[in-house]
């Protein structure tokens, strides 16, 4: 084997230092460039800051084909077999192509900063009047998903509020994993942030039922929660899509995308820090705090 001059230098240095008993540690890159690894920076973390959950709308063979042979991919694919299998399709240190034009709380294009899990699932089937009947997730599949999510989150120290569905980070054209995904179970298990307190939501709902906030209020609250949303002040299609995705996660019994007092109450409880008992939100002063600048973390 012919060594590159740098490789020879690296080898010579490593040998000399080994003999000398010095604390300096020399290795080489895979390309043979000599590297001293005796200092490590404290200021570092994983590149994976988000976990994004999807469903495939395809059976296992088609899902495997699409995710391995086409221009889309995910780090993991969870099958719908019994028992389910978990395939790793992309190394966690590399980018998988699953999140498209995504964003959350000032972060954009999350493929670079996320781990993606695809779940083999049919999505919805058409019912009467073209109504969408979203299919349930088998318990066995969710039981297989939860340890995988826990493992990824623990290793990469992903914050609970950064475990998201594809529809949340790309609301304009996605809604997976849909309204049947058990977000509340993940919250109850402590994997995702605590579920909005039912009593607080009921209190706020009674207040909002007397005066429903306008589109600008909803847009500000949805943006503060994390969504990428244009503050148009109008009940436009982009707002309906974001509302629908919010409702699919927090109020899956009705995900029309239309504003109502319960949705306002859920948003209020999720975005206003701490309960303010007895303080009614004013119509003139929106109860949602100004959207903070991205923290940069
Ligand atoms: Zn997706």
C-alpha cells in the first residue's frame, strides 16, 4: 500500500508521540490528513434538533421502493407487519429528504436538522360525500414506534416541543401523520410537552365563546406556537391549513380548519405561559404575547 505523504506524516507523528508518552492524540481523517484530537469543545450538540413523524400512504413494498429508489427518503421506516419491523434507510448523521419546504419557530428547511420517521399507513380512505376517513394506527405499530422515538430523542437530546408531525412543519400541503396519530398518548408518556390542561381550556373556551378573536389573533397565536404562517389578517387558505393541522393534533374530533372558541382556548393555554386565573382576555389586547425572536438554539 502506498501512503500519501500526509498519511506518512500522520503515522510518524502518531508513532513518535506514542513513544514519547505525550498527551497529544493524533489521528488522521479518512482521507489521511493528520488531526490532533487532544482538545474537545464544550460548545456543541447534535445536528438533529427535530424529530418529524410521517405516514407513507402506501403499503410496505411500495413505501420501501419510494423511500429507497426515489428522491424522497427518511431515516427510519416503521412497517405495518406483525410484529412491526423498523428499517434504517439513512444514517442518522446524514440528511434524509423528508420534510421539504418546512419550518418551525424560526428554523427552516428542517431536513438538515431533523430525524425523519415514516410509518407505513394508508392515510385516509374516502367515505360518503368524499369525506376523509382517517385510518387508525394499530397498537402494535405505536408500541414499536414509542421506544424508537424515545431512543432518538434521548441520544440527540431533542427537546419535547420539537417532536412534530410533517403537517405541522409543512402545513401548506401536508397533514401527516393525521388526526388518528396518538399525540395525547405521547404527551401522557412525557415524550412530548404536557397536554393542555382540560380545566384551563374549558375556562378559556367560555371566555372566547363570548367574543371569538379575529384572524390576526389566531395567526399571531399560531405563529407563537411555532407554525410558519403569514400574518395576512384574513381567513385565507394558508390559515385554514395551519388551523386544520393544529386541530388534527390537539382537537382531532373536529379539524375543519375553521376558527372556534375551543381552538382559541387550546392556543391560548399552549402559548400563554402560566395560568392567569380570573383574568379575561380583552378584545382590544390580544392575550397572546408578542412573537419572540428565534432563540438561535
Ligand atoms: Zn410526510
